[in-house]
C-alpha cells in the first residue's frame, strides 16, 4: 500500500503547487479589478486548502499503514497472528483516511471548475479589463479550426514541420506562430508517433468569443470610381 500512497501524495503536491502558481499569476494581473473576481480567487484558494488536506490524509494513512517490519527485540513468537491483528486494526482507519482524502479531492476539483467558469464569465462581461491581442482574419480563422479539435503538428527528421487541422487541411505556419507567441494555443507532449496535439487556450477561446474576424476594407482596383469629365473639368 505504501507505493500507491506515495504516488498519490506526490501527484497532489504537484497539483497544489501548480494551482498556487495560477493563483499568484491571477493575483498579479488585472483580474482582481474585475467585478466578481473575489469569489473566484477565494475558490482557487479553497481548492489549494482542500487538496492539501487530501495530501495530509494520505500522509497520515502512510503513517498508519502497518509496515511488516521486525521490531528491535526480534520477531514475536506468533508473528503471523500479530500481523493479522495489526492489519485488522489498521484496516478501518486506512479506509476512513482514503475516503476523507477522496472527498477533499472531489471538493477541490469542484472548486477549480467553479473558479474557471467564473473567471471566463467575469472576463466576458467585462472585456475592458482584458489585454488580449487583436488577431488578424487569418489568425482568427486558424484559431477557429484549432478550437474544433484534432489539429496536430508533425516534425519530420528531414524537412520542415507540417500543421494539419482536424479536417485534414494544412495550416500556414505564419498565423500559427503568431497565435503561439500570444499564448492563444498550446502544444501537448510529443506522442509515440512524433506528432504534437494543438489545443486552444482559455485566452484563445476568449478571443473567439469577444472579437470578430478582421476584414480587409481596401477597395478592389476594379471597383475604383472613375472621375467623370464634364466640360473638361473633373467632378
């Protein structure tokens, strides 16, 4: 039981650190000035607390786990009976620890979901607080394709990388690099096939929700008005 407990404690601690990092970034941004942000930031703080309690319960379960080790005065006369008694006594306590940890983890996940939903809602209702880049028409179109899912980047050993959308069409690297520079998209880890899945970030989704595709307002040359000549004078 020690090995799975150790893995869970380490995983929870990593998640707690990541959540604290996100909370620090939000706290240092313009988001605290948005109406309604207090509840979301408190929710993330609560997620840190409940996840930490879950890690504590698992750590206590590690301590309560009856490790089958030999005491200083040597093994008892009836070692098997003593071991069964220790396991029988520790079983209900370990079950309670695990149940409590699962409850805190479930609560922490719920708080994270509520915070994420609330942050997106607050920013949509108050876009004046956002510092999102204004994307071009090509960038907006590519962002829409990536949002549909299935976009991947292939990097062969020889040759240039290839960007393929979920519908099979190839994407141009210029708008892709611009979207990545502004952190509107992100790349996943390299798969066994050597490709990387491309996903839209929360900021990218806000760009799709709040901005409209840029349009080319230049007048085509074929439709340029020709001045009329009346009595040799331009009108």
